[in-house]
């Protein structure tokens, strides 16, 4: 009989007693050295088992403490300082503190439930009738109620805090996001739809929808979808949209088409694009043929979705908590919201809002992983001391913190600008800045989130890779942030487009504002290296822009991504410096600004100097990508 089987029998026979753990090597010598003792095999084995620290019922006495989520508002020094500086309203601070407590104690576990109980599609009822029912978890439904009660969308439209209302709303979403089980996705589209409806003038039939999107009453609250993506047009919406709108005699339309990615498909309504058919059935191709439509998701008396078939749910890397579906629009009743051919321009407001929400989700993911990692660093002992006392580990967490701070200030600045625009206070500079910075901040923070969250997982060692810790979901969900709402390259090209359309005015606004952010820095001498770096990078970037303006468009296209990164890094540096000069700033604020500004703030100039955008580069790039052996 093997020792292992014998031990099993022993344990199964109930002879297991608790004894002090001793190493196996001692057991062997002890049991072997008893002269003359007549003992059975079982007795010998029992003796061995009683000293084993690890057997079937004993798995050792050490259990690592898990990282603990504390009130994310109280734990966030920069958020609190930012609000103390710009929005020191007691009502706001109290609400965020209370909500932070609710997130840590209650909401976070619902978010986890959403992950563990993903939506599923029931196409048919037991008797074969088509029902296309998307079944969501109770936790997902609770998120909807909570979102209404907490005013997650409403705060932005109540405008109780004037130009700072958006900062308040987005701060709350920032606290909520990593615990929200991706409910922030429908909220982003709901906010975007409300913004579009509001900006187009609230009238029948969308006045009711607007009031439902922006209500705090859970029983009235609606969420909206944003059905833009078709099989041919994820990014190239203008060319790829095939959906047609057939005019009806009452002035409404019926939509026919196939929407390839529809997020949070359990929405109550949607905004979508389609081409209006003329009397001959013809449509206008390209962007000028697209119009914006409003449609409600409803069921007929037989329980069938009106004009929609849910083809299937997507099997995604992350965002598994929420349903993303392929939809066949088969006569969906709809109302045209925009003028004919003004679809893209009209939905652009929605894109601005959802891109800002995306950026908020990015900083929230970074902040959450930093908070958990620093908590864990006080609980985990390795090589004789807690992680917190290992300088290299602290250096890594500090770098994540610097990234998170820079990103936070970028995002909050865009929220500030949005708030100014919506409260009628925006100068022309603010408007230009908002247009330029929205894609810049979305693309930059989306990439940062993946990098910081990935680094963050490493700080939990192998546990960061283990599903039931909940940590891997953070990374999976971060990965979408650089993809949806415009990929990094599409948004880099959007930056070029807005520069061209404004005849460079968005860049003038950028340079003027970034320089003004440095103006208070002379009061803090220790910031001098950071100021020098940002000032120098601004001058270099200005020179680059002047040179690039004289080159072929292909030159700027190749530089687009690096240009966007440069705009983001320099602006974040200026914001960090500005924040560090504030009278309430801490030593950490100064340190963060210095550290941020040590990186290459202007990669577009660095790469320009290396000839990366010369006309010789694209063929070399292509040859490299398609490199294949020339010798058999
Ligand atoms: O739906 C999706 C998933 C939903 C989930 C949302 C969750 C979000 C956050 C969650 C947080 C947890 S994903 C699908 C997203 N799809 C995209 O983002 C599309 C990406 N493609 C682009 O952005 C392209 O650049 C297009 C589609 C905008 C390009 O179309 P066009 O027609 O070729 O563009 P044009 O011709 O340049 O612009 C047409 C008009 C112009 O106005 P006018 O005619 O007045 O000059 C532009 O100025 O639209 C205006 N326009 C803009 N305005 C275009 N882009 C913008 C903009 N970004 N801002 C303002």
C-alpha cells in the first residue's frame, strides 16, 4: 500500500488528530528509530500523518489576506483635492463620500454578480414562438435602479452646480465605474442620447424620451443604445452603413438593416443611423446620405420585439457583464431626428459624450487597481518584509500613480470644458479645446488604462491572474477602452480632421491654454525642471506643426498618432504643474508633476528627427510587416 493511500484510509477512518506540524524529514527518522517496537503499518502511518502540515484535511495554516476595497472617494487624495479646489460644495463632497461607502460595501458585490451571471439570449419560447428575450441578472437590474436614484445621468442635466455639474457627475461615475459591472456603458449612451436630443431641441416624440433618460425615478428611467456599427462600417460609418429608412405615410420611417455591434442591447430606446430611400428606393451613398433616427425598443401584443430580431449575443474578451448583440432591423418603427444627410454631424454630440465616459472609465480602472495594489502592499510579506517596504515595488506603484494622476487631470479638464460649454460660459478657446481634447484624451487614457491595469495585476503576483479574485476582469474590461468609440488610429485622424476643419484654431487654443497653465509655476521653485520640460516641448511642438503644415498630407497622417500622444503628454504635464502650484497642493503633487515631465513629452518631434514620417517609411513598414524568407 502506498503511503498516500494509507494516509487517506487513516483520515477516512476518522483517526486524524490535531498535532503540531513537523517537517516530514523528522517524521521518517522518528518512526524508523524505535527499537523492538512491534507496530502495525497503520500505526506507523498514523504517526507520519499526525506530523504532516499538509494532508487532506489540513492545507497549512497560512492564508494571504486579500486586498480590500475601501471607500474609493476617501482613498483618492487627488480627486478630493481637485474638488476642494474647484467645487468645494459640501453637498457634493458629502454625496460622493456617502456614495463611495455604498460602492465599497454594497455595489461592488453587485458588479461581481454581473460578471458571474452574464446575460443570455432566449430566442424562442417553449412552444417555438420567437421571443428574443435577453435575460439579465438581478444585479444588472439593480444597477439600473441605482443609476436613476443616484442621478448618474440626471446630475449632468439638472446643472445644480452650474459649469461644474459635469465634473460632479463624472466624479461620481469615476467612483462607480470599476464596481458597476459595466453598467456605465448604457449610462454613457443614455447620457449621449440625452445630449443629442437636447441639442436638437426637445420636441415630440422625443420629449418623453428625454425626460426618461434624465430622470431620478427608477420606474421611469430609460437607457438608450447607440446602434452605429454595421458589418462594413465599424470606423468607416459613412461608407459602411447599409441600413435604409423607408418613409411611411404618417411621416415616420421603418428601418431595415443589420447592426453588427449593439452594446447594452436591453436598452429602452436607441439612436441609430440609416439612409433614407427615395420613392424609387434609391439612397445617397457616403456621409451625406446618412440621417439620424430615434427608435423605441418595444414588444407587440404577442410579446415579439417590434421590427427587431436579436440574431445572437457576442462572445467577448471582456465587458461580459452586459449584452452586446447582432440585430436584424426588420421594419423597426423610427423617427428621423436630424435633417436628411446630417446623421454623422448630429450623432457627433453623442460621440463626444461617450468618448468622455470612456475616458472616465479608463481613469477609474487605473485608480481602482492602484488602490487595491497599495492596500495589498501593506498585507503581503515577501523576502522578510511587507511589499510596501520594498523600494522597487514602491517605485512601480508610484509610476502607476503618476500615470493615473496625469490621466485624471486630463479627463477632468475635458469634463470642466464640457460643463462650461453646456452652461453657456465657454469662450471660443474652450470650445476649440473641447473639440481637440476629447479624441486626444480618449485615445491616450484608453491605452494608459490597459498598461496600468496590466502592471497592477502583476503587483498581486500569480493571484492577479486568478479569475475568482476578480482582478483579471479589470484587465479584460480595460482592453475595450481603446477600441470602441473610435480606435487609437481613428481618433488620431479625428485630431487631424478637427485641426484642418478649424484651420488650426484648435491648436492655437491648445498652445495658449497650455502656456497659461504654467504661469503660476514661478511660486514653486522645485517645479522648475518640469516647467522647463513642458515649455520646451510646447516650443518644439509648435515648430513641428509649422513644418508639417508645409508637407504633404501623408506626412501628417504618419505623424498623427505621435502627435496625439504629444498633445496629451504635454497638456497633462501642464495640468499637473498647475495643480502642484495650487495653495492646497501637497509634496506628492509636486513630485508627480516632476516625475511625469521626465518622460519624452513630445514623441512626435523625437520621431520626426529620426525620419519616421519621411516618404521612405511606409514602403519600409510594409516590407517589414510582410517580411518573408527569400531563401528556400
Ligand atoms: O457604438 C459603439 C459602442 C457603444 C458603447 C459605448 C460605451 C462607451 C463608453 C463606456 C464607458 C464604460 S462603438 C461605435 C463607435 N463608433 C465610432 O466611434 C465611429 C468611429 N469613426 C469615426 O469617428 C469617424 O471619424 C466618423 C464616423 C465620424 C467619420 O465619418 P465621416 O462622415 O467620414 O466624417 P466627416 O465627413 O469628417 O464629418 C461629418 C460631420 C462633419 O460636420 P459638418 O458636416 O458640419 O462639417 C464633422 O465636423 O460630422 C462632424 N464630426 C464631428 N463633430 C465628425 N466627427 C466629429 C467629432 N468627433 N466631433 C464633432
